[in-house]
């Protein structure tokens, strides 16, 4: 009989009772036999406890509540270091949920067959519930990728692993000081650090839903937080240098990712404030302004949902290949998705 290492499914939560039940149910429904579901409640003031009460009789379910709100990343850190007992872990946000009941089983099989793996991730659905449509990613990556190859191609040829699909080795994560940094992209920071010391696994199935809405942290970051978030690239670059990797390659990698992050993440007024500091060419600023004007003009005339269909067709025509996602607008599909029926 194969050994089944324990997997900790960590669900940090704060005032999202309306979503939390679906996240917990999707975790309990995973067919993997040796799992624990940990809800770390960051002092919610809504009816979160009423939601979790219905799951208290499940032996694999554990509920912890902070006396005060300690912040998002410290809540992740506390759950991982103080509550989780699994050899592997995944952090499932309280508004996300699994749609593949055998995902953890597939991922652990990949880990067992490939001892060099530090993390495994998969395709996902990005759900715009209010707008009534979704993106379904369709990356076709190798099942095993050399970690340093992934590192140097991060967000260029290889996507950033989605938080809601990424299962990681907890011992390695702790050695690399997972979630000790207070930046919002501390998950990507961890994946990059792990890539320097381990390989990456990928499963082509669509396994989880990332729910996109106005309350997402990424939608509510000011300039100072964005600039602080650059540690996501600068810290792994320094770590790569300490490992003796090619200095010029590292510097080029860091420059590309820092510039790309600034140009694609900041609003136009913020871009104008920082382009000198980070040596961003003015042409990049103007290109961004032009793209934004074109984008919002198209959105104004044809609508937000149709914009992505236009984007798909343009990309395919000019680049000769399809985007790594498809747009789903079928109302029945969205309804079935929300009910956990796909």
C-alpha cells in the first residue's frame, strides 16, 4: 500500500461568510484520504462562525480564531507554522474553491513519483461572478519542469502558479521562510525561492476557481504597497546570486520583471511618479497610456465581456497562436460552477 503523506488545506478567512462554506465543502470533497482542513479565522465580525459550525463534526476539519485581526499575511503564516501538520500544504482563499475532486490525489502522486518537486500547480478558472463570465486557463506545460528553468522564465514563458492550485512541500517552504515578508505577493515570492531549490510539477486539469471581485487585495493596492511588492523579484534575485548563478542573467531577469510589474500594475499617474526612479523608458509609459485608452474605448463601445473575445481574436491573428485561456460566458455553466456541479 502506498504511503499517503498528510496534506494541510489551509483556508484563511476574514468576513467572507457568504463564500466560506463553498471553499470548505470543496476541500472536504477532495478524495485524498489523508488531509486536514484548517480554517484560520482572522477575527471575523460577520456570521463566519455560523458557517463553520456545520463542519465541526468532520474529524479532518479544524477551526481556529484569532483574538484580533493580525493581517492577511501574518494569518497565513500563523496557520502554516502553528496549525498545519501536513508534509504538504495548499492555501485556499476563503472565496476560492476546488472543482476537481481528485486534484490533491493527482498532485501527491506526482510528488511521490518525483522526489525533486517542491511545488505542483495546475490550470484554473478565473470567475467574474458579478459580470457573469469566466476565464479558463489552458496552459500546456510539461508535467515536470526544472526549477531554475522555471525561475528564469517566470511570467515570461511560464505562468506564475495560481495560489488556489499550488501545493507545496511544507518543510522546504519553512526553510525558505515562507510568508515572513509582509508584501501582498508573498506567495509568488515563495514560489520563486522554491524554484531555486526544487523542481516544479504541473497538472493540465482545471482544478480550482479563483473568484475575482472588487474586494480582492490585488484590486486595492496603493502606490507604496506596489513598490514594497517589488521585493517579490529583488529578494529571489539576491538569493540566486548567493547560489552562484550567472550574475548578468539574474540582473536581466530582475530588470525585466520589475519593469513589467511597474508598467502593467500601476495606474498612469503612479507610473509618472516612479519611472525615473526605476529607469523605465518614457516610451513604455506612453505605450501603456495608449493601450489603456484603446482598451477603455473598446470596453465602452462593446462591453467588458466582449472585450476579451476581441482580444483573443487579435492575439491569434497577429501572433499566430491562441491565448492561454478561453472566455466562458455560458450562464448555465457559470450557475453549475457556482453550485459545484462541474
